[in-house]
C-alpha cells in the first residue's frame, strides 16, 4: 500500500486543477513568503483548514522550495482573509471560495447557513493524522449523515488523499500515517460497497492491471457508479486480463474499467486489451492511461476525478445511440 495516497487524485484520474501551475517549485522564494504555520498565525485559520481550502477549492496558490515545502504569498493571505469574511457572513465555503477566486462582489443579503463540511473535513484529517480510528470514523459518520455519499467522496475524501500524498512526498507525515489513513478509508469504502453486485442495472467490471496495487480511486469510482444504479463486479488489484475477459463473457457488462499507473503496463497487455475491447466497451484509467495508449488499444480514457467519471459513464450509457 506504499504511496497509495500519493497518486489517488493527481495520478489516478486527472484533476480539474493543474497542480504543476499552482505549485511551481522555486529554489529562491525571496522575502515575503510564509510557511503554513505563519500564515495560520496571521489569519487565525488553522493549518488543517488552510490545507482543506487549498485542496478543495484551490483558494491558495503556493510556490514550492527545492525541498518541496509550500510557501504562501501576500495574495494567499488576502484570499484567506476574504474567505473568512464571507464565511463569517453566512456563505457556504464553496460559494465563498468561488467569489474569492472570481473577484466577484458578495451578494447583498446572505441567507445560506455556513456549511459544516469544512469543519468535519478538518476533524477527519486531524483524526487520521494522529491515528485516532474512533474519532476518524465518527467524523466520517457525521459527514455521511449530513451530506450525500458523492459529496463526501468528492469534496472530502479525495482532497484529503491528494493532500496526504503530497505531504508524504515531502516528508511532512510518516509512512505509518499514510498507511493508517489508506487502510481506514479503504475499509470504509468497502463498507459502502456492500451489495454493489446486486440489482438490475447495467454492469461494470473494475480491475487493476497485473502488478498494479493502487485501488482506492477505483473503489471510489465503483461506489459512485453503484449509487447510480450500476452493478459492480470488482476484481481489484493485480488482475490478469485473461481472467477479466472470462468474467466479461459470463456477466456481459456494459463497460470494463482497467487501471494502471504505468503506461508500459497497458502496452505490455495491449493485444489482450484490444481483443477485450472487441467484445465490450473498455475504459482505461490511471496515470498510465494516456490518449496515445488508448488509441493504440481502441479504448477511451477516464480523464476526470472518480466521482465525475462515474457520472460521465452513466450519462454516456443512458444517452440515445
């Protein structure tokens, strides 16, 4: 499971934000840049909430040192202060962030209650970081009771995993913390997946290519697709293409999703995947799933986050042909 979280968002599926543009590395940041602790002191916003706003809404746009540490500018500080003002005035965090980033004026009257999503997301992150299973599970329970599964996955779980991976890469968290968070969230995802092979909706087979162990994004995708009425046949990690093809002939799915972080893995099995694509629609995902690779195998690429990708697959399947 090492480095599972490192790739869950920015490697498993393409994100809507270009991280390379937002997080430009610099060896000489110059004066006026702040570490996250100092930014927290200046604004009165906890580092955990700052990270949540950065990951979920793109509110902060840090540069990076040569060692990979984030440095925040005066512009970041100004955006945080305006965000605080709007949220304190009653705007939901997502709406406030849109106004801050667009530069639009706040509405004259605000009747929307401030969301608890950010607060519980911070509670979840803090609990996972300190390896507190009970508190993390309680935070997830509160989120799932207040919001849809899709919203919790897309707005809390995936951004947390993305941030966790980045922090692991620069040494801000330990391997133990990464493994703990990955395993706890995997267990909760499997809990949401119970019974997902039942029903009468269209079927989907989900599998990682031989040798591939990164599966959390595939689990999120499967849960989101199941929520749209699909039946999921989940093969998981390290699945031989021949076995996938055998099962496809048995269950007759509407789509087969294959995942790998390495484009060479797709190319190594290109002939088998192309043969499978002649029987059933095949979609490829993961960092290795490039348009060039897809063209060679006559497949298509899932170039979205897992929840949005599930929506796209469902919409395309339901569209008149």
